[in-house]
C-alpha cells in the first residue's frame, strides 16, 4: 500500500496548489533533532509550556481526557486517560494497527498537490485520536504540534475518528517556540464522524512571523453525525492557506464551521471552508469573523447542495481595523431543486457611533474599541463544551495586545 | 450645576443652535419642548460631547468644570448620563455586559433589570432587534446602573405603550429623586433640599409630566430657547395654540 502511495506522491511532488502563494519546500532544510519521549510533560521548559498553553494544551493534563504532543519531528507524549479513547502516534499505528488502512489517505488525495505529496514522502509523525463505539469522551483530548527548530519543515498526518454513537472533543494547538522565526508546517487531517457520533475539533494556531502553513483537511460525516469545526488564527503568520472540506454523506448529518481570523501586517491568510450536502436532511453552517490589522485575508466559503431538502448558511463578517485587505468570497452551489441555501458577507470598519455610545457609558475610546472587537469575535457555538469555549475566549483575549 | 452660556452649535456647515443659555441647579429637572428638527437632540448631544456637534461659541460648565471640549467618557465620569432616542446595536455585546460597563462592575444587574422588566433581555445583544419601547427600558436600565448626577432623556416615552409609560415615568421619577412613594413621610421641602440629581427631559407627548414633577419648562424653536416657565403651562399652551404662537406670546 505504501509503495503505491509513495509512487503517487512522487508524481505530484512538484504540483503547485490551486490556491495560495507557491512555497519552495527545498528551502526548509533543517534536520530535526530527536527530543525523546517524556512521561511527565510538566518537565518541559516553562517557556515552551507557556507557549503550548496559549494554544490550549495544558502540560498538567488537568481536565483533559488524553494528550498528544509532538515537538519538531518527535513524539514527546501520547496517551489516553479514559477508557474508550485511543491516542497514538500515527507512525506506530501504521506499524501496529490493521484498521489504520481504512483511514489513511482515504479522504485527502495524496497527489492533491506538492504539500500532500511531501507529507507522504517526508512523514515525520502525527496523531491518531479515536473514540470507540458508544464512548462518551466529554473532556477534551488535547494535541499539540510544536515547532522548535529554526528553518524546519514539519510534515504530519492526523486521523480523528469518532466511531458510532461516540462523542469526542479535540483541542489542537499548533505553535512555534518564542525564538523561532522561520519554518514550514504541512499537516494532513482526515476526520471520520460515524453514525450518530459527535465530534468537535477546535484548532488554535499560534505561529511565528515567518511561518508558512499548509493544512490539508477533509472529513466525512455519516447519518445523524455532528461535526463542529472551530478554527482560531489570530497571531502573525507569513503565509497560511487552507480549505478544509467536509462531506455530509449520511441522512441528517450536520456540520458547522466557525473561524476567527486576524491578519497582522505582513501576514497573508487564505482560509476557506467547504461543505458538501450529499444526503437528505443534512445541514451546514459556516461562520467566519475576520479582522484586518494591516494584513491580507482572503476568506472563502463554499456550500454545495446536492440533494433536495438540505439547508445551509454561510456568513462572513470582516472588520477593517488598521488597513490591510479583506476579500470575502462566499459561494453557493445548488445542484438540484429544493435546497435552501443563503449567505451574507459584510466588511466594514468600526462604526464611530458605537464607540461613542460606549464612551457615553464611561469607557475610553480604546476600551470602547476593544469591547466592540471582542463582541465582533464572540460567536455562540452551540454544543461546544464550556472548557473549549473558555480556551477560545482565552486565545482571543491573549491576541488582543497584538492588534488593539 | 449645569450652566450653559451663549452656546452656538453647528453640524457640518449648518448652525443648529444659537445663543443658548440654560442653567440647571442641583435637584432641578427641566422639560424641553420643541417641534421636530428644532435642535433638542442636538442640545443634549452637545452637553454629552458628541464630536459631530461642533461648539462654535459659548461655554458649557458642569460641577464648576468647563466641559465644553471634554471627551465624552470624561463627561460621563463627571456624572452626565443620557437616555438615547436611537442608540446603535453592538453585535456580540450582551445587554448584561453593557449594564456592567455602566455600573463599573459594581451593580446587581439582575435586581436592576427586574425593576424595568428587562430580565429576559440580558442575554441579548444590546439593542439588537429591540422594539421602540424595549429600547427605552434598556436605556433606563443603563442609566440606573450608571448613577449619573445629570440625566438627559431624549423622548423617553415616545412609542411606549400605556402600561409601560407608568413604569418608565416612575423609573425616571425615582432616578431624579422625585418618587413620592419612597420615604413618603418626608415633607416637600425636605425632599427638595435633599435632592441632588438634575434632569433635562425632551418630550413631545407630555405624558411624562403625569409622573415627573418638573421645575421648569422651555421651548426650543428654530435653534433658539424661549418661554421659560411652568412646564404644564407651556404644554397646555402648545396644545392649544401651537409652538409658533406659544413662542411668540411669551418672548
Ligand atoms: N448629522 C446631521 N447632518 C445634518 N443635519 C443634521 C444632522 N443631525 C441633525 N441635523 C439637523 O439638525 C436639526 C436639528 O436636529 P435635532 O435632531 O436636534 O432635532 P430635534 O429637535 O431633536 O427633532 P425631533 O423632535 O424630530 O427629534 C435638524 O434640522 C436636523 O435635520
Ligand atoms: Mg430629537
């Protein structure tokens, strides 16, 4: 199987991606150092602990049901704290678990572009998180992909599987060490939400100013399944391009995307979301909030209705805070009669009237601006456990100093 | 005390207020009448310090401080509060949070909301989809939390149904320390002496006069202030003879 994968990958290794500036992968040449396994994550240097904590990953593992931490190319820690939950490095899974073949490269095409190809040819590791049938894993599983080595290209592949009737919440943070300037992260993620299962996946990115980032994610949701996909990227990043795609394949499947984006000066974000409604009674919602603080943000959304009776809504709001660019590209495709799909996009700056209203209640102009921005970024995410809501709020709060 | 002297205000190139003089002493409440477009909202917004209302001459003094060019939030902190006619919606800001902002975190939001029947609205975004009457109650709730000394009301009762008028009237009256149902054994004179809150209320309907006993009334006509006298008398005159006639006979 892997020979065939490698062959396909080799053919695509120079294939440019459809979107985003082209990256010269050969310019990320640093050799990863082996960091070794760590039983106790609290032994991590404080500075690194703090940094991964900002992405929602707590070294004490308190209030978590499992943990995966990878630094550069090596797995620092991977284990589950709850019955019915599996957390393991993908390289080990590929060696030891037969069932992995049903998932690995089943949704993302290995030859989609040079990044998918490189993730196969240079695979370093990645996580497999799986909730067994019927398991209710109500505490979040935390996963962190951390880059320390200057100039490193990190290539990972992740699989998240919520078996039938299970519930699984994943918070995953990608971050770089405070000293790192330049690096590359390519991450393949494949999501499987089986019959009547629920998966929430909250990704918080804290990159560095010269980081290039190319996630490639595809998921499938079966009958009665629910997939919540939250994405937060508020720190500077050189170039980020991603377009996660979800297939609602079973009757009544539901998916909702929420993303919060901040484009800082020098940053270029091209973030989309695509949901295909392929079965009766499926529902989809994509909600994005983008703030430009001098950077460039392209926010895409694509809803595709393929059977009658489906419902979908797309909403993109942009706030121009201090120059830059916000380009909202919402798309709706109805392929049959009887679909109900809508979108709204609005881009503007903060209304002076709102600032004055808050000032008349005693806030300074800066406090008023911060309050309005916070309100702009606060979207209700039904079904998200409070602990994850708190992590999102914390990420928003922590990034405020960067743009307010 | 609020003291306005020979105030002139422009919006853009247009002069809206001319030679306005107004004095509100501690404990006093004034009623402001005037036809549409005469400059009533402009006067209140200028006292509050909204920058699009440009003071071209004259002076505003509050508590002995010259506030003519002071930023809005500093005036608020000095004790000026406003009930807006058409406040903006702020998405993502819950009414509860707004009331906390007004009360600088030191108020019992639930208890205050209960007073104006607003408990069910606390989790809604401020002013988002509020009906006309709901906006009035929301504004009063914010003013209660703010505990200002000079309260400016821009048509607090317009668009309010009959039952809620009583609620709003009584709430304003108690905000201005004029609620006779509180400390009913005090004499009128004691009341007047203890009272510190100042009020300036714009009204078209006059309904508010049934609930708030005001000290003075004035008519703003074409940007000019006139007819300083008893508010009930002025209201009667406006009803009978119209603004123009009323202004002519008293100036
Ligand atoms: N932003 C603005 N630009 C131009 N003209 C304005 C602006 N705001 C107010 N005006 C004008 O200034 C004048 C006074 O307006 P103001 O709102 O103070 O009237 P008002 O007495 O409160 O009227 P109403 O009883 O209808 O509320 C009006 O002619 C109005 O059109
Ligand atoms: Mg008005």
